[in-house]
């Protein structure tokens, strides 16, 4: 019978968990320093997680790590790790662990449950909606710009309208993904923009671009350089709706890659919200790999298993 027991000594599990994380990030193309920074960010939060050992007739078959936190005024559960050891995979332990995690979080008041996937999980979480993906690509050489498309720094006069439009788009993307309600998304957007651009266009290590074709603005881009060692993070690359379907999406990405290289970085990464299939297809065609995928579902989810 499958059983779950909370670990007191988590050192062996944590060492293996961090090893697996680091391997997944380097496999995605991140340098050693960037991969370690990503692991460090997660390591800083591990102390708040609850880790359970999965056993069957006294034999350990894997681990599952969970947490319930306040997320914008709503209790939310997270499955931070669900690992069945190789000799025991495919025997139903994965499903049992998922059921246990759902019940554990629901019993502690969680109204939704999320998971961040860094490795393939088969169909185990097919019932969880895709809320977002972290995509990244190594940039080996300056990309070829699209003929007639140029990029220039945004002017102070253009900034207020861009900031309002970008905030609205950010809120809409979160809501479309199903991750938060409109009210929760609006609060998150206000906090995030104040944190990320406290000095507007003068915020260090940030570039806000205006893309033009034939002298007419067609889109914008916002990037942060050195987000990780050697990595530029693209907060947004936007092409106006009336200019879509002309290849400008690829041009915007090429402009972002050129700016990243000029800033001394060799990788560009983006977050794309769930439900935005057009952007996902664009990133795939441009060679951007899925580094992480966030999924979630509402609780309770009808799990019949209890959680200790």
C-alpha cells in the first residue's frame, strides 16, 4: 500500500532535487553561473516546503514536496517536486502522489494548486491548465534584421502611454491564462511594475525599444540585461495588431537578440502566458526552448485520498 510520511531530515532529498534542477537548466542552454543562480533562487524557499517520502510496503519509491501560501489574498498550493525513483516508475505511484498533494493542499485551505515542470511528466498533469512557459535561446551570433525594420530607444514622451498599455496587456495575459482573477492580476501588475521600473526609462540595465518600419512605429520591446549571468530577460516584445502577419514578430525578436548581445549577454529568455498560442508557436519556430512550464487547477479536485 502506498504511504506518505513527512521527512524530518531532508538533506538527501534536497541534494538530489538541486542536482536535477541544475541539470535541467544546463540542458536548456544556461551557463553554469546562470543555472546556479536559478537553483539558488529556489533554494532560498525550500525551508518552507513540506517534503514527504513515498513508500510501498516499507520501501521508498520517491518523494513529493508541497506548500500552501497566500497568493494575492488567496491560499494557493504548490507541488514543488514529485519524483518517483526510476525502478518504480509507471506503477501508479505518480498518480498516488499527485492525489496526495491535492488532498494535502485542499485540507489546508488552498483554492488552487500549481506545479512548475522542468522535466517531462507524461500525461500526469494533463488536467492542469497551462498558465505560462519560460522560453529561452542561446544567441550565437547577431541575427539578421528584417529589411526595413529598425529599433530605437523609447522617448520620455512615449513612456506614459506605453506603461499604461503594457500594464493592461500584462493583466490581460495573466487573466487569460487562468492564473489569477482580474482584481488579483491588477494588484500584481501594479506591484511588479513599481518594482521592475522604479525609475522609468532611467532604470539601470533596462532597455525599452520602439520598433519602426518605413518610419512608422509598429511595436515595442522591453528587456532587462544581466537578469541572470549572461542572460537578458524579455519582459515583452509587442507588435501592433494592424501590423501582425507581416513577419514583424520575428523582427522584434531579432531586435531583442541584437540588444542582448550588445549588452554582453548570450541568451535571451521570455515568459509567455498560457492561452497565447500565437506567441508559443512564434517562440517554437524561432528556436526558443521550454525551460519551465507552469500549470494549475482549482481545488478541491475530487481527490478521495486523505493527507497526513
